[in-house]
C-alpha cells in the first residue's frame, strides 16, 4: 500500500505540473484556481458528475483524473468517519484539484466548501430510484460491501428493497432508513454557492444542465475560451461504460419495483422528503 501511495503521489504531482505548463498562457483567476468538488448522495450519479467535472481539464489546468474521493462511511466495514476526518480531507485539497465526495453538510464543512477556494456541485436523485439502485449495487455489484452478505441472505428482491428503505436499525453498524440517510445532505440545497443538480435532469435535459455547470464554474474562474468549446469538453467527457457502478442510467425505474407495500413503507419513513427535493407535490403518489 505504501508503494502504491508513493506512485500515486508522483503521478499526481507530475500531472499537476504538466497541466500547469500546458495552460501557462491562461492567467490565474483571482484567489488562484479553485478546487472543483462534486458532492453526491450515494447512488445518485457520482461517477457521471465526476466525468463531467474532469472535462474542465481540457480547457484549464485542472487534474485529468479525480484526485481524491471521500465517503462518510467505509464501504467494506461500514465504520463512520468523524467530522474531523471530513475537514482534514477538505483541507488536503489544493487549487486545480478535482475531487468527489459523499459529504455531509455539517456547518464546518459547509463553511469550507462555500468559500472562495471551491466551486462546489451537489447531485442527488429521486430517493425511490436510489433505494432500487442500492439493492442491485449491494446484492450483485459489490461483494465487499458491508451489507452484501445480509442482502444475499434475504429471500427475494422485495425484502431487499424493504431493507434499503427501512435501513437496519438493529444492526451493530449504522445503516439508517432512506430519510435518515438523506437528512445530513439537505443542507447543501440551502447554499447559494453550491449548484444543485437533479440526476434526472442530466439524463433527460443534459445540455441545459451542462450549461449551468459551466456557468457556475465561469462565475468563479472566468475563461476566454469559447463557450461552445467548454461545453463540448464537458459533453465528450461523459462515458457511462467507464463507471464501475453505472447500471442503467434510467429515471423513474422505481415504478417497476415498488409494490403497494413498498409505497406505504416509503411514505411512512420519508414523510415530505420527496416534496422537499421537488419530486412530488404532495404525498399522494
């Protein structure tokens, strides 16, 4: 692991120097180049947003790969990181990095991310599709996941879907219900410095969302590069086949899997979450 870490560091530093040399003629913005950070709720298009942000590396001296990824829970053990670990990760990032995170909107994290050092984005998805995606991911795609064996032990898809909605309140590792899992992220929606992105809009109305992503960047780091060239760079960087967890990229798939019982369980658990996120006008769905 130590050797891998050293090699990774060398590659990172070399790439940073190469990119800086490549775009040496472009003047730095005020306060230096920002850090691009894609914050996501799990199973909501994390890799899709990563790829789009990496498109900026073709028009400015940003990393050509995701420099760092942070998650509030360790995937294999389920151990929850401390708030201090999240802040240490944010503080480790440097100008022109592109980073990705499942990051809670704690006040200290919000203060850092909403500073002039960052250009932050937050992507989320209909929580009903999230729980469906979660079942496929934990059961079939990630055998090392802390909940994999438990999901494999359940008798059928319906019981697994119920588990993804309800969480595992009796387990000795934290796995909250879907409302509890989303609650720590809601604060990102209240920050004008953070561009909120519906995953569904990226699938159904991609060009307009890419323009919003581009304009959010340009407001902090103006470029003289033609807008269409920047937009093309973001568009061509998207490659779902390179996402290790991208399954279908469809929207509204929950309708195929939710029974009446799942709908009622979800409504009981989630309350007005879907209304807050803009997916429903009321609880009559």
